[in-house]
């Protein structure tokens, strides 16, 4: 349940001198990397996972930005889960941080030819350069998952986020596909109604004792074009 889209959107802002880190936490999908789109299932009751990621992003003819993300998630029972996350981005000598609390509830569990549905909800705090921590964003998103072929899942998301710092709302969307084998391949198309979309692709593999690793690459169809590389790991227990 790492937040790869959080890092993606954060870097889009970082290369523009970090105006409004709220998109780093609010208005982003949660998924098991390298997938960006949110899934309709949840972590089992009593199970937990910790995910970490490092990222490097760059827009054309600009210095590179570097970031990190840490997320801890646990299943709560009653088809729900909760997560706490902390992220940071450094660009052109400035550092911004964000914290988030996110929950997800499955309304219909995905299984075989049954389409899964659920809701994701959360709020965020930010610490912009030279400014203390402050509440920043709210988000609500509908999520869908369906098996479209043996070992192949389709995910769709649509939702809305509100940024306190800008006083604006954004419509969010994502479409993703992923394989379900121990070595997973995923691809996503995603974005919001205020900028051009992103496309991403990545691979992840399970190791031993609940440990897995992943890598991904994303590009935004914006000018200047933004590119983002991420490396991540997850421990399930």
C-alpha cells in the first residue's frame, strides 16, 4: 500500500519549486507498488505492512529532485484498513515534508467474476520550506477492481481532493492493470483535472519472509516533461 502516486505528484510540484505539497498526500492513490491505482481489497484483520521508497525526478533542463516515502498500514477488520505515512521531497536546495492518515473500506470484495468496489478516504498535513506543520488536504475516492483474465487485474479510481492552501478542489482518476504472480508487472494511466496525465510502468518481486522489492518509471505528458524513477521495498507481518 505504498503511495507511488503521492511521490509522482510531489515531484511534479517539486520541479516547480515546491508550491503546495498537499498533492503529495491528498489526491493520490494507494496501492502495492509498482501499481499506482488503488485496489478494492484491504489488508486482512491483524495483518500489517511497512513500505519504504526512494525516488528521483527531473523535468527537462532542471536540477533533479530527490524524495522518500514511508508508510505503515494495518488491517482493522470489518473490511477496512488504516495507514499513516510520512514523505519528503528536496529540490533546488529546499525541502518539503508531508504526513497523511488514510483509510480504505471494501464494500464488495473482488473475487473471480465479481467486481470489487470500495472507498478510500484521508487527510493530510504539510510542512513547506520555512513554514511549520499545518493541515492541508482532504480526499475521498471510489475504487474498483476486476479480474479481466486469468492472473490479470484491472483497477479504476475516481475521486475528489480539496487543498486548503489553494482553496481549490481537484478531480482525480486512475486506470491500472497488474499481474498477480509472485513477480508482478503493472502499468497505469492517471492524473487530475488540472494537469496532463501520467503514465507509469513497473515490476515487483517477492523475496523471503514477507519481504518484496519493486521499481517503477513514470512520465507526465506535460511541458517541460517530468520523469520519475522509484525504488521501493515492503515488509509484511
